[in-house]
C-alpha cells in the first residue's frame, strides 16, 4: 500500500514516470492489489498493457468504476461491441458520478445498437444520458442519428448492417459449398 500511496504522491507532483514505477512496485509487492493494478492501468492508458492492467483490477474486484469506464472506451474504439456493452454496464453498476454515468449510458446504447439490440432501450439510454449532460451536442446528435435509423423504412439497412449482411451471405455460400 505504501507504493500506491507514493505513486499518487508522485502524480500530485506531476511525475507520472515515477508514479508508474511506484504502482509497478506495488503490484510486485502484492499482486492481488486491485488498487495497484487499476492505478497503473489508468496512468498508462491507452497503452495495450493498460488494458490488461485494468482487466486485472476488475478481476480482483476493484470497487472503482474507472477501470470499467476506460475498458468500455477501449472496446468502443476497437468496435468490440459485446465487450463495450459489458464494461459500460459494469461501470454503471458501480455508481459513477453524473458525467461518467452519462458517457457509460451513451456507450452502452451505441454498443447495443451496433449489436443489433433494441432501439427503444438504446433511445431511452441516450435520453437518460442527455438528462445527465443536457449541454452535450454529441449526445443530441447521437439521439438524432438513432431516431433517424428508427424512422428508416423497413427495407432500408443502416450502413453498419451492410457488412454484417455481406458476412452472413459469405458464410451461407461457404456452408453450401
């Protein structure tokens, strides 16, 4: 715990390099410290090692919403919608403050739509996110986009569905061969 505390002290002094060293020493001293894994992961994000550290913090039962928040963000960035939705939901269960709650709701809604989930739930999530962050033009645009997608004629396909359709057709052709 001393190394974690020292790491935070170095962060306070704007010495991220030394803080990361301290967090790494904390992990070496106690590999079961969720706080040490989370601290190092948060300080090294978005490096690939950070993703593993944040996952380890969650596996060890961190009570902090930050590892789930950053992992949801990571998986949104790489379009892994299943994991993005999973970590957004986890972050929401950990009771984040309004701004973080709003982002997690938005990311969960986007992931849900991308996975082919129900638009009504996604719309409700985006509206809830907008209530938490009423000045967000990004949230307003995303809600408008979702409303537009819902209004499309049944024979219309949203742009992200085209690739999925093509992959399905390719799989059907290969299975028939």
